[in-house]
C-alpha cells in the first residue's frame, strides 16, 4: 500500500491562512516544463478504465505520469514512487506550505 501526502497551509498558526487556489497552482506548475494540467485523470487497467474529474497537475517523470491533485484547498500526491518525495518538497516550499502524511 502506498503512502499519500497532502501539501497544505492549514497548519500555519500565524496570519490569515490561505487555502491553495487553482489560480496559484496553475501559475506555479505552468513554470515547470515537466508538469501539465488536466481536468480529467484516467487510469487504465487490464480490464477497465476509470476517469476522475478534478484539477490535476501531472508530473512527467520518465515513462510515469504522477498526479498532484488539488482538492479542497490542498494538493494530494501518492508516495508510491520514491522520486516524488524531493519533487513534493520542492512544490511545498514554493507554495509556502507544509506536508502531512495520510
């Protein structure tokens, strides 16, 4: 079972805590050539295909596409690929956000 991570500002104790917005995430990820935005994430299995609507920033890592999903003011990403950890830390830092497991 893979670990899931949440990039959030909800842990901030000082000032006016701002949720992550679609606009700021689009602005950040547009500056990164290895990311692309999509409003539908499709997973294809051997016997079925599933599509999920939402706001996804797909990280192109070699042959893999790893989704960072914006949902309710936070970004979520799976830690099933170890390469996602440094990228997640980079994104959280640029968004001035914290990382929570779970």
